[in-house]
């Protein structure tokens, strides 16, 4: 079954992509939730016209995402957390913590666009996160996890 996505669907595709899925997934989940519509010939024509109109706007968004990526590369973020003597954290650092630290530095990025390898960080030291600013702009963001000073 071919569908046109009306919004980004994780592990499937981005808005306005034509995807091929199993019939049950399309009929029972994607279409009722409003995530997709059937890829009929008339819907495909409307999609091509929409994509032509969005091409200019898309370029503007990509330029803005590239500027944000450059400013992110200059940031030096240190996240503090309680840790034991061996550098193992009491708890963990996740994408929400990285998003919060970025917000304090003036970059509002939703946590769903931040991906940390393994999902969470449980040790101190240098780490990286992948931040998706646009479907074609993904930046590797380095940051450091340091042990909280004990008074």
C-alpha cells in the first residue's frame, strides 16, 4: 500500500514522502491517526504541486539550519551530575538534559530531535549527540559530562 505522509513518522519517513507500507499498518494506524493519506493519482498531483511551492521555503529553512549548526559547533557545554569516584554517574544524562542545556544557551531544540548513542550517558567525560535540525542537516554536537563538586 502506498501512502503520502502528512507529517514526519519516526523510522518511516518525512512529511510529503511517498512510502510503501503493509496494508494493516496503513489502514489501521497511519490513516486513522491522520499521519498519512492514500497515494491516489489526484493526491500525487497535489503533492507535486505542493512540493514545487515549498522548494523555495525549504531552501530558506536549510540555510537557517546550517547557521544554527555552525553556532552549535562553537558552544562548549558541560553538564554536571553526581558521580562516584570511578566516574560512573548516579543516574544518567539523556536527550532532555542536553536540550535543557542548549535552551540555557539560547538554542531551543526539542528533545526528540536529539539522539544520544545508547540512549543515555552513565559516565563522565566527552560525549557526542546527533541533533537533527532539518531532514538534510544533522550535526554532531560534542559536550562534556563532569562530576558535580561535593562541598
